């Protein structure tokens, strides 16, 4: 991973066709002493010239602009002059689909376009945007007077840790995947390679509520598994993957002999809702030794503690390796805690998960790829 020199400012170019949004984003970013907005651009053509002249390290890019749209510009940029890009998107279904496409093309992260509440924008959203810029500056682009932050709660705020359930006789395994920055693409790579009869899979990706439905639909189109946005009380079935809604914690719970999804409207955990730690802990409690966890690319530490709890309950746990991660925060934290037994490149993650299923001595789904050795 590139490390950014903390003694100098990150140079940012803001690209948006709205003068008001350009001004607002500039105000938000310049509240962070480690960020300097070196310029703004109203369209991709102006942006192209300013990139050459100002040498920004990170771009914010509006997804919908007249002339050359943001996606076309991003595609050209990633092919000719890759730079870390944070997409700025409206919270609409069209905006969600466009933003997910932008992440496929190589954008590092996305940020919801500020609304009209200026006070909230500057006190609550500005630190979030700044954090994304800092993470983007440390990421590798791939070619093709503020209010105090809310308290940082742990998973106990939603789901107290309990003794693990040992599993029902003959019960198949459950796979759990957690991710944040860079995760929409990493999860797609994993699910594309999973066989249609893979074990039931639960997924928590840090994503706004308006985006989780379109994200699940996009995954469903590219995976042999059936991928849906999780609903409360939904039974976990083989061959199905369940994506946490963007404003609810996803918990795996027992309902008699069945395992079901439970959606919990509790407080953010580690400032995240949904939280990977909460989902992983629920697997430790309800599935125990039949759980398999994978923590993928993401900023911060969400999921590291929960993955350790899964492993301590007898489950199996792996993390994405640093070389293939956009940001090695979450998997790196898990590795540091010894929560993961091995590091696996994202292109080999599906094969490794299916090999772990087979290693449990349970029915290995047909068509499962062979064992892939992870890096250590």
C-alpha cells in the first residue's frame, strides 16, 4: 500500500457541473488540515487540463455531468492516467446503479451528494468525506469547529456475546462475508466464482440504504447463486446469498430448526450500520463450528473482532491479502488480531471458501473449485 506523507496535504481536484456543489465540497474538504483543494472543474474537459497542470492526488467526481459523463471520463482516466477517485452520487436508484458501475471501472469509493442542511453537512458529513479522501490517497487505483463524532460502540450494543451453538446434526455450513471500501467489487469477484449450490452466504457491505437493493440486484445478475437483499425472518437456503440492507444490522439467528435472517435497527457499531462485527458475532453464536468467515478490503477495523469470535467458536476464518485489497484496513486488523488463519488473494477467495466447506467433512457442493493455497 502507498503510505501518504502526513506532513503534507493531500491535493484534491473537485469535479462537478454544479457551482454550488463545487463550493460546498471545497468547504467540506478544507475543514481538514490534511487536505488541500488545488482546483475545481465544471466538466471532464476542464478536469483533464487541470489534472495535467495541478497534479492532484485524489479526484472527487460527479457521476452525472453534461457532455462527457462521469463514467466515460472515469473509464478513460483509469486506462490512461489512473488516479484515486471518490465518486459523488445522488441517493437515487439511478445514482446507485451508476455509482456501482463506477466502482467496477476503478473508483475507490463513493460519497452521497450533500443535501440542503448546511449545518449537518459541515458537522457530520464533512469528516466522513475527509476520511474517504485520506483512504483514497493511501489506496492504489487500478487500471481498467466540528461537532464531536458519535460514540464508537462495539457489537455488545446490538448483540451480547453468548455461548456458541454447536449446530444441528447434518446441518450445512454458512459463509459470511464482510467488506467496506473496495468491497462492492471484491464481493462481485467472489460471488461470480461461486457454484450455484454453494452454502447459504450472508454479506455485510458498508453501503447507503438506497444502494443495497441495487447492489444485490447487480450481484444477482453476475452470480450463479441467487442474490437478494435480506429480509427479516427470511430462511437461509443453500445457493442463496443475502445482502444486509444499508440501514440495518444483519443477524443470523435460530428459529426452531431453521437459520434465518434477522434485521436489527440498533445503533451503529464502530460507527457502522450495518456492522460486520455484529453479523460475524451472530454466526459465532448461532452457527459455531459450521461458520466460515471472510473479511475483505475496507477502511477501519469493523469485522476483525467478530472474525476472531467466529474462530474462537470453532469456525473457519480467512482474510483478503494486502496485494489485492484496495484498502487493507479491515483484513489487516483481522490478521494483526490473529483472527484469520490465512490471507487469500481476492481472485482465489471463492475457491478457498469452497475448499474450507469440503474440509469440514460436510457435503461439498458440486462444481466446487479445488483447494487454493492462501498467502501467509
